């Protein structure tokens, strides 16, 4: 893992080679100890001061940092016939840092922070490949003081970010790659549905509104309720607060429908009816007291059979990955604990940590989807050797590198993963804790085997 940041930031141009090198060094340090504070990750006062100076430098721009990562992401996309782009918005709350200047209101007027909208490219197997677009902003108008939403055009609302992101990802991803933009109920926006798309660009949105349709039933949910059940499938539902684990029996319905434009749409928008595919997955008879599972999905994809419909449902289920990505940024990288003097510095820090969060998520799911590839795709020889020697002190080193899945489980064991038969695959939380220990173990291994000088602070 020691050299991945150099490859990831190969196209970075901050206008100064020293800044480019500092960015690589900083990302490597933060990735090695993602759960640590900045001083802990940097290893001393000299490196810590350099990190804070880097984020304070106006020559370091969020756009340049994310552009370098986006370039690397696009290279990973090449050869993929189809890619999913998961989108979501999150907030970074810095209300507990009153000295930080330039923050804006969040969803509650008393909370101050930064809003971030991310578009994460994912393979159809569920492996995160990186960001293709990200937008950060600070609200200039306090929450609750905006004019009524229906009186404003979409371009004047924060929901414009969904349309902007669609345009940006189409510009970033080569035209020969089919893209599927996936969004939750927040992205149920008719302007997004109606926006112009290039050939091979589609969207998959979970419906939030019971929209008017041209069918006899008049509205979306009643129309799908009249459609025949095409298939049934059982899925395991994880336990929830006050609800035990259970098996949900899901009914699948899908139908081509035509959505009517919103009644409150402005005349100058000239929105037209839109034909889409609606998929409704619904738990018909949930246990007493259980919240039924129900997804109403709208998509521009055409369906010919139930197998294709279930595939689309599975792709929507991958939207969980963008939530995990933001979870890693907040809980794994502890971004809301950063104490920087201004919102500008925080945005540069967020952009830096975005690479760290993606790398952790990629490592977790790459090991699940491509378990048999050699671990050298992600780890240096001294790293897996140090891991093996730590966990198998009485065994000789293997002559060939272990698989990626095996080494990822070893790292997770350092972070508390028990690796029992019924434990499944390790999650990203045990992985980031394990990577922190691996950094120290691997450097000690190098000291013992190569007589390297000790780490210094400067």
C-alpha cells in the first residue's frame, strides 16, 4: 500500500512539484492510520505542521485534488462495459468548533458545517472504483429562511446538484461505457428525469412521490398495485432495533408507465410526459409489528423478464456503498473531529481524506469480489510478510504471495475481526483499525530485516 498514493495522484498539478510530493506523502500517512488524529498519522510535529500548512495553502485547491483522483478513477473504468454511479449527499457538522470561520447552516439552524455531494463509480459486481464527481458548498442562507420551494426554479435550489452531477459524470466517463446513475428518494426530481442524456446514459431512482401517470389508476402506486406479480423472492433481513432478524417474502411487479409533468411546473420549462419503467418490490405479509420492505424504483432501462428486473433491484441495493463511503469519512477518518480555522481549510482536508476513504472501501469489496488475485495488487511484499510473521510466528514465510482475500482477513484480525467460520467477510471498520497496526508492524519488520533508520519527525 505504500506506493498507491503516488499512482493515484500521478496527474496532480498544484503548480509546485513540492506541493505535489507533499500531497502524496500526506495521503499515504493518513491512509496508513485512518483512525488516528493528524499528529498521530503524521508521526511528529514537523510532518504535522507540514500537513496543516498544506491545507492552509491557497494554491492547494479542492478541484485539483479531486481531478487527480477522478483521472485515476476513469483509468480504472476502462474496459468496463457498464458502470454504476451512486450518488448521495451528506453533511459534516462542525458546530462543536465555534472558532472555525466560514461555515454554513445545515438541516437544523443551530448546526454549522459543510455539505458534500458525492458520485461514486462502482462496477456491476459492487466494487467501488472511485469518485467521478464531488461538490462541496457552504450554505449562505440560514435553514428555514428560504422562499417556498415550488416558487423557485430547480437551478435555484440545492437539488440542482443532481442535474449538475449527471452532466459532470457524462463528461468524465468515456462515451463507450454505459452508465447508470443511482439515487435515493431525495433525487426524485422531474427535472432530473427530463434532463437531456447522451446515448448509453441511464438513471435508476427510488420514488418518493406518488406521481400522476397516464394509466387508468391515475397515480404511480395504485397503478403498480394493479399490475400482476411477476415473481417472488425470499431475502434475509438483518435485525433492527426492537425487530428480530427475519426472512422477507418479496413480490416483484414491473410495468412501463408514462409520468405526467408536475402541476406546479413553470410554463417556461415546457416539461413533457415521460415514459419509464417502474419496478415495485414489496413485502406483502410482514410479521406483526415489522416494518414491511418496499421499494418503488423508476428507471430508463427497459426490461424483458423478471431476471432483468431483479438485477436492477440488486444494482439499487449497491447504493448502500455510497452511504458506507460517507460513513468511512465520518467514523473511520473522523473528519468531524478536525479542528481547522476555516471552512476553506476543512474543504481541502475533506478532499484529501476522500482518497483515503475510497481506498479503504475499495480494499474491502475488491477482496470480496476478486478474492483469488494475489495480494500484491494492494500490498507491498514487506507488508504481507510482516503480517504473516505476526499471525504465524512459528511458520516459515510462503514462497509466493497469498491471495488478496487472505491478507485482507489478516489485516482485519489486527483490527478485532475474529475470522470464525460463521463471521462472514470483514467489514471496513475492522479493516481501518487493522491498517493502523499494520503500519507499525510493517515498519518494524523493515527495521529488523533491512537495517533501516528509525522514523523521524521532520
